[in-house]
């Protein structure tokens, strides 16, 4: 049996086609597909164009990227069962030193901790996941958890729970 590389719950990846390196990506074995934060997504007569990430991201360059072909539209269901249409395309990435041609859906991940999510299709037959490993954004995660605790505390006070 082929030896599989081990990934942690968060890994830094390089987006080879975009020249952007070290982007934190959440490894999600519960997600079927992978997604990447994109903004200003639109189809034009030149093809699909978008800007990767958004102005609030340290990985945002503002550069409009055009995909003349080799993109599709797919339907994605989230964990709550809500379905939405998204564009899907292939990008070359480097994860754990390994170069892969991966399929991503384009999504607004501005409110997410991690701008990229790597799902099962990308992981299958290449990686195993050890959640005790990886380079998580622990300060950001803790800040979000504390904010949620404060909001819940305020809400329970207002609702007299």
C-alpha cells in the first residue's frame, strides 16, 4: 500500500498559479469539495474572472484573474442543507511539499477563519489527517470563541435564560 502523507487540521498551502504562498487552509474531512475565497466573481466574454480573497485578507492582491475556459458551475450543499450555485475551477497548489492540481469552488469566505478549505476529494488517496498536527491560527480561533461566548452571555441575559 502506498504511504500517505499526514496533514494536520490546518496547513499552509501555496497557490502556484497565483504566486501566493503560505495561505492557511482548513482540512475538512466532512466537506466533499474544496473551496477558496474569491470576490468580484463574474462571467464575461473573456471567461470567468474573479479576485482571490478580499480587501480584508493579507493574501489579497486586487489582481483580476481570468479563466478563459476550464471552469464549470456546480451546486454545493452546506452542512445545514442549504444549496447554492458556485463556479468551480482547477488550480495548482502545493501542500506539504506536494504539488497537486486541485478543484475548488469559489466562495465568499470573508467571515470564515480560514480562506481556503480542503475537502475529501482532494485528500482521498493522497493524505491522512491527524488533528493533533498542523499550524492552526489559534489566536484568531480563540478570539472568535471568546466573542461568541460574550454574545451568548449577552443574549441569555436579554432572554432571561
